[in-house]
């Protein structure tokens, strides 16, 4: 494990979570009218802003006679509740919620419908829905006969341009399960008697979400299963023209203390919401690209329950470790492209020697990335040089043209069919790190730059002033002009870097001080706040519960709890930053790094939703 004290504007060697979540939670279909149905109720989560959401119910008269009133009942999991509502009267008993019509919207003619809604808190979805005492999907209810349980979340296999095979574990019922409804994007596409179904007629290169619910012998339906996100193959395998890059760093050492593995990208739902992964890091030694931890990368054995595809490694297979798991991930999510990232804060000291012979360096990198044992895993290379002709952990004096020369050599060697990218500084101060190298000239050789728009401020300044580590824009009292995302992007554009080749950086962690009495930014401190792996830094997944955000400044959240002061991005601030990135015409966004997110991938989801 390599955790180093962290000065400003740099990549973090910060980095475990397991649980299965719903990769697609925007729509929960609870209605599939049976032939004799009289009414249905369907729920939609119409908005989600991280700390809350907006839900809407639609009641429809599917019968032949008018309905004079309606009552919808459902259960929320603990921690989810209605905070305010409209067009219905809401009551609750524990986690059970009831909504009754108003005096003016209770009557529904045949075929008519009415919608009512509410604002809620928490992350749950409704279950056990009843409409006027009957099933919300129009099916009958039988006294003394319980509805079936939820089936298992479906798995996806045999994915092609136009089809996917779905399989799930069976539901249980006291009288017996009759069949299963298969829902695609919330709507029923098939009813089958078994526990598998192949959906055909799909579009190539398209995202879908599948779930399942069971019917018993009395035609009662149970709760909907978890959802499985699927992207069909085809469409070139790349994001469609105009799509945004959504890239996350996967850190090699995360498989140890953090217990974060490639499978977590699947269980969190994040794999379905990203386009690219940077695998960090290869080292730079003697001017050459070299593998860092070969055990984690190619040798660590995974059991069936730890593996992406549920198949255990064998002692004699030619490739194991992270690389083999990434290979399995690409088979499951063919749209994902993976780059081998070289350098980082700890390993940038070797770039100076590499720059003395760029062609030889590029040759060594190509041999590493395109090694026949794992050539199919990687789609290119990312250079994380911190910093060309400037100081990071060590200082480089290779000159302003060195970075351009290295990128040119890499493009020549890797060719047009591989990705060549770089993570670069966001220091926009006059005479700062952006001015130290020819980023504009090197852009012609790069598919994009990951602009490290975080770590501007932190507790390496032990007494403060407290300031957000990833401010989007300048604000009154900011400790250093030029240390903002907007100024960095503007400066790079001015140097000739196309906006479409710039990705906005998001840190999946916070930076904090202790000994702080002032809630607003600008307070004094006595030192860095305690962190799990390093003082002054903590994962978002910890901070959201440990020290919830209670303010924002310059587009970034901050939190004052006790004597600690933290700044970090939340789903809401990430959403606003993605809107800004789109308005600027940027190529997308990237983040450092996966293991800092929650078990259900809150921040990755916010990036995905924000960029569209």
C-alpha cells in the first residue's frame, strides 16, 4: 500500500464495497393489467437529487364502469418516506403509506387516469402495492393466500447486437408460482413459465434495464426483483457520436486493504454507467514502462463468488488477477474501454529519463500494454505525469517540449486505433504548471486530457484557511487565484486545447481539517482531520454519514461537524458540475476513484445522469 502525504493539485492514491444494487432505479413498473382488471396503479421515480427524490403514481381505470374513489397503499423500506405530497391525502403507519383521492379527483371514467405525486427522502422503492384493496397490477387478491416473493435479480448472458439471455433464481409462494413477468425499462415484454428468457429485436449499442416479478396460481403478483443493466453490442462498441466520456480510475492496490475488486464495479451498478476505465498504475523505471504489482495484476486467484462471471480461477490458467477480471468485465459490458495508466504521484519521477528517448519509452509502453497475454484487455494508454517541467513528489527539468515529445512518440507507436490520453495539472495560476509544458501542442496527439480539477486546497496547510479542495469557480476569500476548475479549463482552451478533448475531474473523497470553529470556508484550523488511511482525507462513502454536508461554496459541498471541517462533492454538486461541463462543450468527466463511492455507486450515477 502506498499512501503518501498529499500536496495540492495531484492524483490521489486513495482508494471496498460489495453489495448488489439496482443499477437502474428511475422506473419501477408495478402495473401489468390482467384481462379482468378494473384499475391499475403505476409508480415512477421522476427525479432523484441524491438526498431526496420525486415520486409519482398514476391510477388508471381499466374497467368498464366508473370508479368513484381510489386508495393506493404501499410499503417503503426503513429510511425512505414521503416528506410532502400533492393531489392526494397521505398518511402513514410505520413504513406503510396510504394515499387517498382528493374530493375533486376521485371519480374516474372507464379509460381515464389521474396522477398524484410526492417528494421523498431515502433511496428505497415501493413494494406490496394495493389499489382499493386489490393488486395494483389489476390482479385479484385471495384471502389467506400470500403473494409470491421477489425473484432474484436477473443475470445477463449471450449478449449480441439484438438480443440478450436473462436468467434468475426462482421466487417462492405458499400455493406455488405460476409464471414470471419480464420487465424491460419498467414495461412487461414477456410472461414465461421458466426462470430464463431471451429478449430479441433489440437495438445495437443500446442500454436496457431488466427486472422480473412472479405470479402465483391465483394470479397475484409479488414485488419486482432487482434490475440488471444491459448494453447490447454493436454500434462500433464506442460511445455514439456526441456521447460524453465517463471514466473512472480503478486502483491496483485497492484489492488489499480496501477489499475493492473488479466485481464491485458490477455489484455497485457503476459498470453500466461508465464508458472507460483507467487501470492505475504502471511504473516508470530507467525510462521504461514496467508493471508495478504483478501479483494483483495477473496472478491473484479469485473464487467463484469473487469473480465477475461467477467462475473460479484455476491454479494453471495463464492469466488471473485484475487483468483477467477486467477481461471478464469487458465480456459482460462490451462498451467499456480500458486504458493502462502510467505514472501517478508516486511513479512520475521516471518520466524525466523517459523524455530523453521518447521513442524507446513508447516502445516499452507498447510492449507492456500489448503483451499477448492480456492485449485484449487494454484499448490504449494513459500518461499521468505529475508534472512535466515542474514539481510534484519530485521536480522535473526536462523542458517545456518534453511532454509534447512523449505524447507524439506514444501516438506514433500506438497508432490511430488505440487510445492515447493524459492526466494533467489544473494549476491555472500565472506561471504555474499549465504554463510549464506545451499542453496545447501535445493535444493533437491525445484523444483527451483528464484535467485534475481537485486537490486545490487541503490540510497540508495545517492551520488553514479552510477551503473546498475542488472549487468549480472563484469565490470571495479563495486562498489562491487560479485554483479553480473553471479557470483551468479556460486556460487550457486559450492554449489551443479543444473543449471536446477536456474531461472535468471529480474526486470521490473529501479533504478536511480539525480544530475548526467556523462553519463557513476561511476558518482557521489546528491540523488535518482524522482519516481512515491518511490524515486530512476520507472517502465520500464515509463522509456522507460521518459528516453530512451542510453548505456549498463554488459548486462544491462542505461540512462542519464538531471541530472538523470537510469539503467534498455530493450527487447534487456533481450534477451541477456535469451541467457546467456540458455547457462548456467538454468531452465528459472522469473521477478518482471507484472505491471512494457508495455501495450503490451514488457519485458514478450522478455523473452518468448529469452527462446524459
